[in-house]
C-alpha cells in the first residue's frame, strides 16, 4: 500500500512527540519505563535462590551465560506482591554494563509520553521517591514513570557462592518462596524448563539480534521488526471510510492526529474476518508514513538472533514474509513491512 497525500479521507498520523515508554502492570499498579533501557522481555522462569536474603531481590537468573539479579518492584516499593503465575514476565533491563530483571504481571504496550504529560510523584512513600521520577495519565490510567538509573543504583548485585557464569548452572532453582506458592506440578515443571532454555540458549553478546514485537492474527503468530514499530494501542472507535479498499478498516483519532487502520489478513493469506471496533493495533512507520495494523493480541517484545531466523527458501516477489523463528514452542512469521505496505494490490493513489 502506498499512502498518498492526496487522499482526502485517509490522512496520515505523523510522529508523535515524546519519549517511548513500555507500559506494564505489577500487581494492581501501572508503571512505565523507557523502551531504550529494555533489552528483552522474557516469560517468567524458575529462579536460583540468593545466597543471602534481600528485601527486594527474589532470585538470580542465568540468561545465556550472564548472571542477572531479579527484582520484585512491589517489594522494592514496600508493598506485598501477588503470587506469580505462568503469565508473569521478566523485563530484562540494561544500564551501562549492568543487567537487572524486574517481575511484571503483564506488558501493556508502548506509548510515547511527553514531558508536559508528566507530574511530580505524589507518593509519600520514601522507597518510591528515588526510583519513581513522576506520574503520567496514559490510557485513562495513572502510570508511574521509573527512573532507570536510580532503580539500578538502589540494587547492589548480591554476593554469591560462585565466581563466574560458568559455575552457575541453575539446577538448584527455587520454587518454594511464597511468590511461587499455589502452582501445580506441571506449572512448576514449565518454569524449570524455561530456566533451562534460557541457560542453554548461548550465543554470546556479539551475536546479531533483532528486536521484534510478537502479535497474533487469525490464530497465527507474526513478528514485527521493532525498527518499524512506533507504538501499540487499543484500537477503539474506528471510523469507517466510504469507497476504500477492504483492507482499509478506517481512521482513529490518536492523541489529536488521524491514523489510518489497515487489516493485513488478505495479504497474509488468512481467513478474511472483518474486524470491528476493539482489539489492538501496532503502529508502524515506513519512511514518512505511519499506519496502524490490526492484530488480535499482542504477546511480547523479544530479541531474535539472525542465525535463528529460518529463510523461506524461495524468494517470491511481493512476498510479505521474510522468514520464520521459534517463539515458545511455536513458529512465528516475520513480516517484511516495507514489502507489505507497498504491495501492488494495496496501491491507493486516487482521490476518494
């Protein structure tokens, strides 16, 4: 699809001002952290117990040979967290040469937050003063904006009984703390398997990786390269556009700008189920143009090594899939967004 400026009813949403933040939920609170500090999002695995007790650290994790302390943000802020489940995630953060993982209940997506949207932190909790730089209203909820540098500074790397990553094997994982109570034997086995997969998925820090957003469309998994992803949002109140091709669903008002919403099912050879209002949209930007792609669900943001991407084998013109990769035991197709958005059948150059 070539989005042309002369179309009167399908205006293009321009780049919004502000810093991109990843929104997530921990217990019943919403937090935001700068996307630039998020290295990876992982499904919660079993953790190695600490050699000494910590007020906020709940364990250690071996991520491809790198030992990472795991922080429960609610504990750090002096609150009692809820029990963990298989749906919990870890945000793997990077600050300089240090790594830290924080436990989150759900990843909500990416939003750009401008300085003028933020207010000073109203919390009177001393534990929150240093690591929460302010609050902002996002998606009708109050999100607490985390200060990454202060968060790292507030956590000292725990002393351990091993001296290097090579001595950290992770077999003695800990599922006895109250945060893991209530899990079935099958769920505990799943957490242990996840820890083993992370430990064995070696590749070195110098391996070329690609950050991707994983979404579900028509019960299949697709990945969007993060270089082209601008943000995610709940696609509500889509206004239909008369006399447009059926892949153009309509327009939405996104923070005062008009964004065109498209349905890519036909282009991906999926059953044509005309989406209505609701669901999620991935905002992608190609050159100066920006559109929202409807998806059924958003799952994760992951790093995929180039070596792990399986080529389709045959190069086909106008093929919008550039390869596949594994995600949680399933295959996901990696969408070639520049090709997808310029398919000949999607050319819309006439004035409506």
